[in-house]
């Protein structure tokens, strides 16, 4: 990967880190993390003591009506992709403990101790790409930001890939720019 391909990644990281109280790395998609440039960037981030990664693949589970695959086939493929990505994250960050938290089927626990069990030893919260609108709906439904902000403030690194990067902003309106995500993916109507 050339420096020019990596430059947008670095630019996003710099711009957003200036306006947030927590550290964040925003990337266009997971495939960006395969290269040696990304690995070098990770080394330069001065990660807190490596303990666990909380991997949130929720956006991958959105049903795509345009696909010729059934809902079940799409779900099985997403599960397969999640296993591969979890393994890749473990290798790149040299962290063996990966906690997969799917916000569309798992609701975040209500008690502080249950939330603490998920996030207390996380060095990284990795929110994957997929359908931005689907992800945002489940983030809002689960009160995700309220639950993880204390851990981000304590030094946990937020990494958002594609949809995961977009939901970290003030609005998901930018998801309309790429034209890939179906905002009608949910049963209920949402205002974006």
C-alpha cells in the first residue's frame, strides 16, 4: 500500500482525535488493516496494556434485499466473515481475548457490573462495517455510547471501520453519499 492510499486513514485519525475526548481510529474498511502500513500505525499508537478486544460486527448482519441469497444464507456468510475478522484482529493486535458483542441480538446488559465485565479489560472496541443505518439503529436502541464512553475516556481505543467510522460522527447522513446502504433495512421507520 502506498503512502497516498494510507493518507486518508491518517487524516481521519488526526481530524477526529482533535475533537473527541477519547482516542479513535477511523478506517474505510477492514481490508485496510491487512497491510504493513496499518500494522506500523498500530505500533505507533502506544496501545494501553493489551488485554482484550470487544468486536462489534452488528452492521454485517443487515439483510440486503437486493441479494439473490436468502436471509439465512446472508446470516451464515456474515457469521463466517466475523470468525475470519476476529482471527485477523487477534493476530494484528496480538490480543487473544476477543469478545464478540452483536447489538442486534445481544442487548447490552443493564447492570453496571455486567457492562463492566464486557468492557473493563478492553484495549480496543472495534466496530465493523456493513449497513450504517442498521448499525446506528442498534447503537441507539442499546444506548451503546452511554455504556462505553467511560471506558473510552480511560484510554480504550475506538476503531471504526466504514459504518463503524460513520456512526462515531455526529450524523449518519454521510452514509447516503456512498449509496450502498439501504436506509429502509429496518422494519420500523427511522429519521436519519
